[in-house]
C-alpha cells in the first residue's frame, strides 16, 4: 500500500503539426497505461495518461529518423495521489 501514483507522460518529435503531435503523444501514454493495467489491475486508479506533444523534446531536430528516437518516448513520473 502506498499513496503514490504514476503520471504516464507521452512525448513525440517535432515532425508534423503540433495538434497531431499532442494527440499522438496522448495515444502513446494511453497505450502504456493500458499495458500497465494488464499486469497491475490497480493501475487504472493509480495512473493518469497525459500527452505533451513535442514541447519537451530531448533532441528536437525534427529529422523524422532515428536521431529523433529519444523524442518519441513515454515517461513514468511518480507523483502523490490527489
């Protein structure tokens, strides 16, 4: 038992319009959240999916190749449950 939860945060590269990137990053986060729920049934109540688009890129060059792979990620952030 713990009072900690997870924010499942999706990201993407700069390729494409930001409105699409925001949707894509959310879809990534939701997929990981679903995968967690299959292994940890309590995960649905203790996780929140969020998409941040390309606002927090690591590489940020927008070449749409393997150099942008770090920008296409999902992060798990431990947070207090609210």
